């Protein structure tokens, strides 16, 4: 919800603190890619099927999965003996806030340099939890993404939204009452200056703000179509943007070949978003039967989160605590409706302002088994989430197949000590159970190396 453009120099400093070379890769990147990496004797969860493959061998070369075979593959480079362990796709979090995991709300508005370094450290921790890709849904993580892509910092692939676009008083408007009245075309607030959220109160303003995010490299655009928990002046029940305002963003994104996602809890916010052409609803915890049916009929995505824990409510004000309880109370219903109407459902966590909660990212994935089988949950966090990412079309920053283990797919892989289809709780302890972590054909962790 807040974020900022990051100077590359700051991330070079972060790279010194979090050296990619120190994360367990026994070969330089170029050597890995030229000669290849062979996983020998692994059973594959391919991201789609509920059963593991027979013992197989998987050759990685030039960032992709070149060959999968149950017979021997000649090895010219590094060989990793899987010992019958499970090879699966890297995990994907479809609702993450890369710049907002570790700072407090107040600190997020403070020292930009420090917060950039904090985000770089968290990006490495995210990757080490097995999440090789995230869809950033608030705050322009453009500089962080660039630093990761250039190899300055170890972290996941980032699909950035840029600044959240909101209205006066809407979710994401973190100005103080003393900042009012707003002067149209006047001074920007602190949250706007650092690129975290932007206030837009007409179709023309929305169009400009959406285009600004696309200009910076947004893979999708995010608006808040209704109230939210953390915003002090935004009740959950309010509907914010008008349909013409939402449609202006949709048109801008469509012109760039991508899509709009909206933060929307209530039936009105959901239905208005869909009428405007929005292609993905974030959250949806207060939806009703009619809204769920509409989402399914229109083929709109639901990107929702298994909110079950209200322990973080104590850090919020009384109004925000009440809003959090309402959302958590809707979690069972949103998943029940998603299953009933066979809605295309993505998995995300939406962690904010808490390293402790971020460390439970895998636990939130495991919590999906309250409604789904382990295979269904893991499929959602791999190939299904990858399908949502592909909505970015030509704005996709990482063309190629993600979320699957198949020939030609990008080589984002986890080698798991155990079978997560039998025991999904293995993902709750990635330090112990993910013995190899590979992203883009590069090994970032290898506990089997001698």
C-alpha cells in the first residue's frame, strides 16, 4: 500500500549484506546455465496432477527445464542426487506487499533508504521460504524488482502493480485530516510522494494515475473499489470508485494489453468492478451468493486469502479491529462460495507490517487444507497462480511457463525432503524441508552439496 522507487545504488549496498553467492550455490550462474544442472532420481509433483511421477531425471539448462525422463540423462554439469525426494514448482504468492512486510506503518513513511534495504532483506527471506514468484499488490516495488532481476539482490520474481489507486477517504488514503481540503493539482501527500498510493477523484485522474504505473512497468493495475481494514477513514461497507472511474482504469490497462484488479470485499464493490471490466477481485470475504455467481459467469478471477488469525488485531485501533473481525468471519464463506461456483481462485497471503507473519507464509498455504486437499492447495499456489499471472499478456515481465514442472518451463524448482501431497505441513518449515531452491535455473540453496 506504500512503496517507493528504489535507487540502484541502495540495492548494491543491500547486495553486499545479502550476497547471492553466500546462499549455497556451488557453481557460478554462467557455469550452471552452460553445462546444466541435472536432478537425478526425483519424483515430480508437476503443479497440476494429484499424483507423483515415477522416479525421474530432470535436466535444467539456460534457465529452463530442457528434458524430463524416467531413463538416464547424460550429465555434463552439476548433478544433484534427489534420493527419491519430491521435485515441485516454486511457490507463488498472488497477493504480496514486498515493501511493506517488515516496517511499521509509521516507519514505512520514513527513511526511504533504510526501507529499501529492509525490503531487500525480506525479498531474500521470501525466496528462502520457497516463494520464487510474488504478485505485488501495493507500493511500487519497481526498484526492488530491477535489483533482483539484475542479480544485485536474491529474491523472487516480482509482478508489480505500482501505487494503489484510491479515492479521497478510500482504502489507501492515509492522509491526516489536517491535510484536507485537497487542492486539485496541488501538493502531494507523503504516501503519494513515495509512490505508495495515489488519490484520484475523477475518470481523468484515474486514467493519468493508471498510465503512470504502466509507464513505470506495472504488470497489472490495482484500485480499491471498497473499504479496507487498515485505512482509518474507510469503513468496510463503503463503495468508492464510480463505474466510469473504474472503467477509465480498465481502458488504460487494456490499451497496454493488461488488466485491472480491485480490492473489493462487498457485493456492491465486486459487482461494480465486474460491470466496469475488472478481471480480478482481491479478497471478496464479504461477498454474497449473487456476487459469487456473477464472478463465475463472467470468468473473473478471485484472488483471496485464508485469513483465520486475528492475533494482529491488538496493534490496530478499535475501528480497525472490528473490521478485521468482520473479514476473518467471512473467510469460510468466501471459500465455500468459490468452491460451489467453481470460481477461478488464486492463493495469496497479504502480509503487512510483520516479519513474524511473513515467516508463516507457508503455514497460510497449508491452512488451505481447511477447504481443499493438499494437492488442490499446492496446485493453487503453483500452476493456478501462474495462470493468473499470465493475464498480464505482453506486460508479463517473465515470458514463459511458470508454476509447472514440464519441458520448456522456466526452472523455478523446490526439492522437498518428504511428500507434500501426503503432508502439506512440510511447507511450514522451509528451512528444514526445502533442501534445494532454484529460481530461473540458478541454485540459491543446496543442502545436498558437499
